[in-house]
């Protein structure tokens, strides 16, 4: 990616993602990534390893009008290639998305992938139709929701988070209270145990170095907003909240509770503490994403006053289906 591309790309992605990004953030994320990929087939003949490719489409003025990023991380589900494909609204219907998808497909085919996986917003029927006509099927639905903090009274906190946890012999703290690698490794262990409980989770958990890089060493991270429920020295629940300074909003990035502590209102206490922390910081809102099958978290969000927003579909296509669709479109443009 050329240095001068980041600014335009940030504008394109900010119009697509739920939270805006910046050229600086995109460039910082790039520096975290590997420079040379390495892929191979596992014992089942499925693609594993890591690699990536990126392409932009530009108009006659060299303005970026489309972007595709295809990749697999070491922890991606075997056989899969993930793709992000974005085209500016006024450039759709002119073959830009088709050309970018074809590049991603041909790259994935060379690697020996078996499936492509992506996401599309549920309020963009044209985008979903584009995907359907190229072999993709909806695999799962996730929802966004938001809590407007300035409209939220503290009456929602009929019990203090500390009291909820103390009732079960637990204590409330943040990563700022107990900083350092030992605490980060305890959080990582909790993440390894709880990520697999998420209905939509695919693949594997990153190793500790990569997990810390992509969950803690990210834009908007602050130790005070990594909220922890502990049983003695053992971390049994966590919530990670990121602050977006551009919108003065918070993104509720992750909540996980040890299975042995389910039913003890740990997640509720952590979410209440996130609300309190957000109000104390003067943030305008907290936004989150939840899988449609994650009933416990969805129920808590509704009780706390989160309002549903648009959602997104996770879509998957076999390489054979994509090839068939692309060949058909080549014959009948």
C-alpha cells in the first residue's frame, strides 16, 4: 500500500465500517502485519498458514473507487480466505466489484483455498444480491446495538457492579489496577476459554503475541477500560471497551465469562461498569455487535437499554460456486 493511498482508503472504509478510521490507524495496522506470507495444506488437505493480497480500483483521476483485501491469519478456519470488498456507491454496477472479487478469487485459487468468507450489511440489499449472484450464501446474522450514554440515567444500575460480584465472592478491577504481562496472560487464557463459547466463532484463538497485538495494542485501547471480574487472583470475566476519539464513542469489543461462573451475573456487572466508566469519561455512546444466537448477551443488552441498529450477514461461498458464477458473468456480462 502506497503512503498516499491511506488517506483515500480511510475515507472509503469509514463510509463502510460502523466506526470511522484514519490513515494513521490503517498505516499502524499494516506495520503489525507479516511482510511475507506462508501457507501449506494440513493433514486434511485444507489450506492453513497466513498470507494476504490487496488491490484498489481507481478512476481516471486516480481516485480510489474500490478496494479488496483478501487474507488468512494463522488462526483462520482451515480452508478459508477472508475478504473485505468495498466499492463507492456511485461506482457500483459498472464491474468494479466483479473485477476486485475476481482478483481475490484467483489469488485464493493459487493458494488452494476451499471457501471465501465475508460480511455484508443487512440494510444493503444490492450488496447482498451481488454476493448471492456470485455464489455466496448467508451463514449467520449478527446485530449492532447502541446505548446513548447521555440519555442513560444511573437508575439502570439498581445494584452497583461491585455489589453484584461481591455477592458471589468476586471482585471488580481493571487492567490499570493490575498492569503487566502476568495480568495480560491471565486475560489471554480467559479469552482462549471464552472465545470458543461464541456461537459465531470460527478458527482458533491467536497466540499470545498476536492476541495482545490485535486486542490490546490497538487504537482506542486504555487499561482503565479493560474491566475484569476476579475470583481471588483468577480472572473469570472480562470486558474490553475501546474509545474512538473521533466520535467520542466507545466500542464494546469483547465480553467473556468463564463457564464455571455462568449464571452469577458476571457479564451484567461488567456491562454496568462499562456504562459507568463511559459516563464518567463523558462519552456519547457505547456500540456493540452480537451474534443473533447469543441470547444471554442480547437479553442483557435489551435490559440495559441498548437499541438495535443495523446488522450484518456473514456470507460464505465455496471456490467452485464463485468460479462458476464468475465464468457465467464473463460469458453474459
